[in-house]
């Protein structure tokens, strides 16, 4: 059972466009992480958000944790071909070390 | 030593066989988790080891087992391989202090069962 649903599943855009990826759940998480994964590689952590309503920025990437800590979004401004990859959200619950991963969003940015 | 190293990178096995995948974590990373990632999906939690003992397990059958060693290395063993076991197997490690905030993932082992 996938507790975290991501949308869209696939996104193909032109360089310079903006985009938003959503991660939704009916469960509350103590923290939520976003990863990017490239073909043949493991996921690489981009950010961890822990407080409801928290917003974190990483260069052109903006991450937000929902007030109720059930959902999150990733916004990319002026996408570049180097942003191409599989974006995964992952939630953690207090007292449990495991991560629950989302279904993934595959992003393709064309020059 | 930094990073998480997994071996082999690719492996082809026949249905019914057994396989052992290996992971070497960073010094001090005494918590290691294994995940299975089927093509086009997010990783699924298999189990976690802390100080050489299993302390959490996902919805995987007993033919998936593991070991963790004092030198920060670990193994994932799968018996009686099935076609659906074909996937990318990821190892991730962290410290007790970082917990779920600080997982470092390896590049994975791509297992194909034919």
C-alpha cells in the first residue's frame, strides 16, 4: 500500500518553465523528505521538512510542508535540463525509522 | 570512508535460486535499511537493522532476510527467487543521531530474475 501519492506521475517541459510536484497522504508524518534519483543511481536527499507550514528554498527549488503535515509540494522555477530525474517524496513517522516513499514524479526538461 | 557502496551493481539469477546482496556503510552509520524499488515505482521498505539486530520489517515474506556486521557492512539474502523479485535493491544507512533525517543511499543492485 502506497501511503504517499505524487502528482503528476510524469512531466515533460521546456527549459525555463516553472513546475510544481505534489505529494499527498491521508496520514500525518513527523517529517517529510524530497529526493531526486537519476537512472542507475540511488535517491539523493534534497531537503527535509519537519514543521507544519514550513517552507524551505534550495536555489530554484522551493519545498513546502502542509500545515497538517499530511502533504508537501516541490516547486521548481525556471527548470533546466539538469533538473531531469525522478523526484520522490518520503515520509517518516515518530518512533519509526523507515521511510514511506511516494509513487514518484518523473521530470524531463528539454533544452 | 564516505558514502554507501553496494555490490554487485547488476545481477541475473534464475527463478528458484538464492542471492546475496552486499552493502558497505560509512563509519558510525550503525542503522541500515534495505528497500526494493520496482521499475517505475518508489522504493518499498524491506527491513532495518540496528546494532546487528533487525528492528523493523516491511510487508515482505521470510525468504527475505538480512545480516548486519560490526564493520558497518550488511547483507540482504533472498531465497527461492521469483520473477517479481526483479527490481533495484537499495541500501541506506544513518546514525542514531540523524535517524530518518539523514539517510544516505547507495547506488543499488539491479537484480533480474529470469
